[in-house]
C-alpha cells in the first residue's frame, strides 16, 4: 500500500467560533447541574492594601463553611426557635423581638420557611454559624437546574435565555452591562483613530527612520508593537502592518520569522503583560470583581522587563540569521520577498502634522487615564468617557487638517464601525454572565453547582502552597488558550471560576487575573487556531509547522518569564 495519505494541514484547521464554544459550555454547564448538587459558602469581610496604599475591604469566601444545599429540617429549627423565645439574653444579642419569634411559632412547624426566618434576621448563614448542619435535612442533596426556556416572570430562568439575561445583569460599575458598554465606547474611539491614519503613518515613519540601524531596528520595533498590544489589544491590526514589515525586515537581512515575531508576537507579548488593555485585563478584572486597571505599576514594570528580554531573545536569533541567512528554516519561501524587495520596501506613507498631533493627543489621554485610575479612583464610567474624548479629539484634528479627506460624518461613521467591530466582544461579556446564571449564579451564599465545583477544585489545591496554586492557574490558562484564543472569550469562560478559586487557595484575585493574561497572551503566538496568527503567517508565507519549530522554544522562554512574575506577584501580595 503506497504511503500517499494526505497530511492534515494544521494551518487550515477550522475551529469553532467563540460563540459556538461558549454555547457548548452553556450546554455542558446545564448538564452539570443535573449531576452536581448545589452548594454554598458563608462569606466574610477582609481588609487589604489597595493600589493606592490605602486599606480597603472585600467580601471573600470562607472555605470551611461550604455545605451542600439541603431542605430545612423544620423540626430541629422549630425546637430551637422555641428555646430562643424563652432566652431574653440571646434575643437581645441577636436583636430580635420575642413577639416576632412567637408570631412565626404560631404558624406551626409545618409552615416554617427560610423566608420567615430571614425576616427575623435568622438567615441561613446565621443559623449555620449557630447550629451547623443540624439545621438541614441531609437525607437528600438538592440540585439547582435551569429550565430549557423561561424567564423570571414566566416559569423561571431558562438556559436558552442566557445571552439576554447575561447582558442585562450587573450595573455600570461592573460586568456585564458596564464592561460591555466600555468595550463599545472604546471600540468606537479607536475606530475614529484608525480612520485618521495616524497610527499607520506613525508606524510607517518609525520604520523609515530605522533604515541603516539594523541592530536597533528589531528591539525598537518590538517595543513599538508590544506597546500597541498593551494599550489597545493589537492583534488583527497586525495583519496589514505585516504586509509592509515582512519585506522590510527581510531587506534588513533577516527572515520572515523575525518579521512575524517583531510584529505579531511582540503585540501578544504586550497583550500578555498589559497594564491597561480594555479587551483583556479590563474584562478579566471586571469579571473577577477587581478594580479595573488596578495593579498598573506592577504590570508596567512587568511589561518593560518582559518586552526587553523578549526583544533580546529575538535579536540573538535575528543576528544569527543576518550573518548566515541559509540557517533560516524559511529561506526558500523568503525568496518570493527577496525578488520583490525593492518595490515593496520603497513604499512611503506621509507622516503629516495632523498625524503627529493625534498621536500626542492619544499619549496625553493615556497619561490622563493612568493618573485618573491610580490617583483619583476613576472607574468604568470615567474610563469610557476618557476614551471617547480621545477618539473625538482625534476626529476633530483629522477634520481640521483634512487627513484622508475626513469630514464630520466620517467621524460618526468610523465610531459606528469601530463599535460594531467590538460588538461581538461585548456580547461575549454578557455570555460570560449567562454561563454563571446557568450554573446557578456566582453568589457564594446562594446554592449553585459552581460553588460545589469551586469547593472540589479548592480541595485539590488546598494542600499546596499558594505559589503552587497560582502557578497551576497559569498552566491551566496557557493550556486553555490552545483552544480558545479570544482574550475576552477566555476571560468569560475561566475567570468566573478562577477568581473565587483564588480566594480558596490563598492568593489575591489580582494574581488570578495575572495568570489569565500571561497564559492567554503568550500562547496566542503559537496556537494554530489563532486566526490572527494564521493570517500573519499567511502574509509571510510561513507554514505553521515551520513556525511551531521556532516558536516552541520561545514559548518555553515565555513560560519561564511568566512563572517568575507569578511567583513575584504572590510573594509581594499583589492586590
């Protein structure tokens, strides 16, 4: 039999849409609620030092208070109420009037409900603290399973309504409504900025200035694209730049692997170490209940260190290729660019005064945002407003200087198209909350399958040091990104579990967010299911298998860097 079987082309793998994956998770979550009994925790307030050095408090789980959801043991609770009615000291301590207790007793043991007890301020948590599991009928664990279809007003929540219910949950200060609105406003603002051509012209000008400075070009460009990834989640935007960067980098004496690394990989390094990306860090922090864009100082230092070391790693490889181009795994495919290098490399893009003013204005607003978040406590509403100002000012400058013949209507149209580009991401945020609703909600004091899952995972990690637990989260996020490459999608699917899990293993939720962003960012530069990566590799004419051979070593380098910063974050108690 001839060995002529067709090899599977990993660069053409058709992966499910993020929505399809999330809907699959919703179905699995719904099925899990049939299999996993609901559970709940009690909570407590803990004090910690916030980013400004001030003492703040937050509500966290009390791991030792987990219990399954059981029906109330009416007989036991009724007997305790009778004893309580005859104990003035206890009534006074609890702040309960004897007449109120007697009124509940008068209705009889058979009619006793938790709602009646709640009115007496004898909540489930209070009773559990007083009597433990004795208040429950532990003969049967209860499940909290959503209907197939339904609403709160008609039969109860149904899982097929998870998108709507998820989108309308929360408020403007958090997920899902606030985060979704922030994403749309930021998308519109960057739509205007991209329409002005300022970013394109700025990068093209930067490229032209580095001619003749081959050794400096690579680290400078790496920092530039890393900054783009860190500030506005640059990913798909790299594809058009790669069309210019590939021939340019090859003209400097390097290969297309260097070109892809200095553009797309650099942008993902920036995304992984970002201190302010509204599409990854902000989404994850919003879901985790961490102040949006908090921990910026730590992340700024991390971004600079990781970017500098990564640029150095690439420079060593690039210099080796420049000295001996035949060592490149893509030398043959790069011949296409070498034969057309003069025509492509000479393309010029004007860098006008209007472009420069827009870039200066962007920098000023970014500084304003960082100052507002770190010094004034600006949150989602203020940050959204600042991004809107950034986009509007850029549009006005473009109209005044007639950049690309922009008019007032073009500002509106570009804002619309920019918001439309990120509408899918905003919906993902709502879907994230929908998953939680299907699992029974994210409130630790309310019975849900999620609480039981968290308790089980927490038990697995309960006997390991906090550093090992945080490192395990980082490994999980890295592996998860091999399948789900959408940053917002990964945040939606993992942070609802990872954030409260951080409470259980003894690390801050900020560390859980850090583990997410490092894992999600770095692996995006490797996985063949990344549409952006495959797009850039297509422009560079690189087969994924050849790319993987180079990138797998760099991924090991990234993993070591990520591990180091996870350990540092845990050691310093990053909040």
